[in-house]
C-alpha cells in the first residue's frame, strides 16, 4: 500500500537487544495527507540502516510504501505499519490532471451523414 503526504512529526528512535542478542532500532514518523479531510498515519522504519538511508525530516513531501500487520500481546491486538520504501515528492512523476482519464481529441472533420441514400430503412 502507499500513502502520500507531508511528514508532520519525527518521534524519538527506540533501540534494544533481541532475545537472540541482536541489536535493533526502530523510529516512528507521522504523515498527513492533502485530502479534503486530511488523514494522519503513524508508521515506523525498522533497522538503523533503513532509518539512515531514508533520512526522513519534518516538512518533507513523501510517498510511503508500507505493509500492515497485527500482533497480539496479553490479549490485546496492536497494528504495525512498517515502511519498506520512501520516495521524495521531487523524485516522483507529475500527478495526472484533475478529472481522471482524458477524453480523446474531437475529430478534425465532422462526419457527414446526410449524403447518400435518401431511403430510411430503420424500422422505427
């Protein structure tokens, strides 16, 4: 899935050590869409390498590609929205014009249906 918007918050990074003894780091960000009724989404980036690679800053226009997963802990369920790709607005193609799919251009010469057989062979 994807969401495009402006980064409005960069939360503090969290880190720790897994049960296997491996170090981990995660950082959360909040993005807000530009819809008529703006939506906000908090997503995270897992891994110090990805956090440094993306280098997300407050105020940036981004398109975030993410996966959603849920997990249970002590009888409660929690959603996880994990970004796997981040694109800056300047790196994207321009958005299509408003109004959806463009119509084909009108023909240059209008068809002339008056010439030809005078007999009307339509049954109605």
